[in-house]
């Protein structure tokens, strides 16, 4: 395992690190921050967040960056590895009184060189729509805090939509808005649309269409983050109650659930092809969950404190053809494992599909993802063949022996298609046949990097049409008739320390749930024991800041990180640093090379 040394070495900030593809270098001249570069007093403030948009201007430098520090919000031209940052010339700068920005998101569909739409969520519960290029403020949603009085934890545009956006609050509620509609002058009234285990969805009752269009009540405690699948059809949510919940967004149906090993879950992301979800949180772990099988397939341990951000690197997914080898299980098993039921446009996905054909050579794949935490460390992880498709010879009999024997076999058995039934125990996949520790996840040889980013499909209009058509038509949007997952155990929050709103008891009374001992989830499909799933070791694990890390974004030529001091750092990918890379290498202190 990649670990820090003792003594002085432990507190040393790294300025470069090496992976199998080469050396990543910190570009000190490309660091963004407050214009006066004075470190921000981060005590009691909301996390620094960063978002990007490309406006496709004629200069060839179309990237724009937005970040919040305390009560301030900045909007700059982002020059990345090409040129030093000019902090004296923000395009837009805003300072708020009485509230602080907590999160923000650009609409990539509508962005032009003349105008961008930026949503900003605030600590007092409001959401603002601004145009930092025109320096205009368009609208303010939840202005009187009649919809929700709690902090906005996450705000995102609905993929494929120019007008719909989703907002999560620390109350545990999510709201769907349309920028074209008003919010009303009185508190909204709701009627139940659909409910299930630990969630309920309501529509807004009013004579005229008004915001919010939908109210989602999810789990217990704060809803810390959500993320849309690459095709925009599914929504992954992580909450302070320690649950990952994955919904079919259009059909408002629960697809699958996972429980953290301990405490709340704080962050979540999807793999570029939508097959895997990674979550991190207060158990200091990163957990990899299979969307198809609805089960945990690996955990990663490298952080020494809470994991604050997880993200897949779309540009370092490695794909290579290799010699045929004997797989455990049948061809049908692998088709079930890899079939996702969706057309993908990216080249990596099409190469992955070769594994479904017995006529072509197998394809070896490595997913790269990263994580940053309150321990000020950056970890990079490789999710490889030995974890995704263990090629253990015996295995045809062993694949039917579920190592998570603390759970009785769920109804439906292994014969159900795992993509349509969350009760599948994974008996048809080789992921449960792991009698010995697996090799390190970064053990594959060097492979050519292939971009694996998937463009979002135009999915937002479906939701808009459904709401406009009324509740009766809404339920017909389901892609599949999914069975309810009855083997999951609903339970109260574990040892998490997040805040529950004063109205949470009223909310919970509305949901159908059975209280159980949280410890009973340990050793089940919801939360397998540590010894029951492969344990990943980080490819690298390096201290890169003095304050807790709050941002990790993978771009084509660099990695962007940020810490709670308000410093946004650019790490040039191997061979992408140019002149700045040379300067940094010459100026970097000795002993920082990993």
C-alpha cells in the first residue's frame, strides 16, 4: 500500500507524483485563489467548490472556472496548463451578505461566449440563477425560504435540459425546478406521487404551474450529494444516514441501495459507462458498487479521515486487447455482467462490448478514479480486471457459493436478470468467488490511455413533459417494471454526526419503514463485511495540501484540486505541462519527487 513515511516526511506537501503513465506536476503559476492570495479562514465555512464550462469562443481558450471562497464567488478565464493565471482580472466577482455560496453548476447546453447560465446554492436555502459574463442576476428561487429553510448541499442542471434543475438540501429533501416558473408567495402544498422504502415523491398542488415541480424526501438526515448517470436516466444520492440510493429518475423508482460501513456518505460519482458507482464518506473508505448487480464489488482503504470527493478519470481508462484466457463461469454470465441495455457512443464502450463476443479477443480494461479527503490526501485508484472479472479457475462451483453467508438467499434467486431485479445475489457473476486476497488493483501493465467520456443524452424533456401532463401519465415513463427490493432493511442513522431538520420526524412518519438495528445490515448485501469483498489499495496516496481537500476534477490535460484555504491547484498530466512544467520542475524544492 502506498503510505506516507514518518516524521517530517509525513507533513511534507507533495508537488508531483508518479503513476504508470508518467509524472503529474503541480503548476504553481496556474493556481487560482482570491485575488489577494491571502489564505481564507476556513473555520465554520462551507466547502470551497469549483465548476467549469467551455464557452467555445474563437480565441481557443474557452474554458471558464467558477469557485466560491467564504462569502465570495469568482468567475475567471481558466488557462490551465497553457498560461499563468491572472488573478487581477476576474470576469465577475460577487460578495454575499447574510449567506454563503455552497455549490454551483453551469448549464453546458446553453453556454456561449456571450452568455452562460450558472446556478448557485446558498447556506440559507436559496438558489440564484446568474450570468457572470453579462454580470446579470436572472432569478432567485426559494427567496422567502418557503420551500426549504436548510442549506443547499448540491445543485445540478438535469442532463439534456435547458430549463430543469435539481436541488438537494440538508433537510434530506430534493426539489425539481423549472427556471421558467415562479415559486409562489405562499408555502407550497404537496400531494403524494410515489413512495417506497425510505423515500417519497410529491407533486406541487396549485391551480397554476409553479416551483417546485417535484419534492423528493430521501432517507434520514442531510442529503449530501447526488449525481446523474452519464445518460441522464438514473440518479445516485448519498445521505447522512449512510445510504447510497439509486433511482430511475424519469420513472421515480428505486433501482438499488447500499449502506456505508460506518457513518454518513458524503460524495458519489458514476463510471464513464454508467456501470459502476463509487461513494465515499465518514468510514474513510471508497466503495465501488455495481449498477447491474446492485451490490458492493470492492472497497478502497487509503484515507485517514473522511472522504470528501470521488471522481472518475474519463481520460485514463485503459483498454487493450489481450490473449484469450479461460474465464470462470459461462458466456452468459459475462453477457449478464456487461449488458447495460443502452447504446453508447464512446470508443471505449464499444471496445468493451467485444467481451460479449466469443469470436474476438478479450478486452482488458482499467477504470481510473480518484478521491480526496479531510486528511489532505489525494488518492488515485485503478479498478482492474482482477476485481471486475476474477479469472479464478475452479470457479464454476464456487461462483454459486455466496461468501456473504450472513444473509439468507433472497427471493427471486440468481435466475433473475440483475439489470431488472435488485434482489439478485450475484450468484451468476464471479465477483463473489474470492477465497484469497486479490492482487493490487494497479497491477496491470501499462496500457494506452483512451478517452471514455460519454456525452449526455437529451433526457430532460421527458421529465418536463411528464410533469406538464399530470400525475396520471407520470408513472408510464418507467423503462422497466422493477420489483421492489424487499431484502433491504430500513433502519435509523448509524453513528453519523450530521444535523437532522426539526421537521424530520414529520417526514419519517410519512414514509413506510420498519426500524431495525443498524448493526443488522453488516454482513448483508447492503453492507458486506470487509473480508467479504476485495480491498483496493491506492495507486498513489499523497498529502497535497495543508487544509482539508474539497475538490477533485479530471480534465483532459490536467487534474484540478482545491482545499478549504481557497487555493485551486492545477496538476499537469504527463507530457502536458509545457513551459510551466519545466519552470515548476526547476523551482520545486528537493525531496518532493515521489
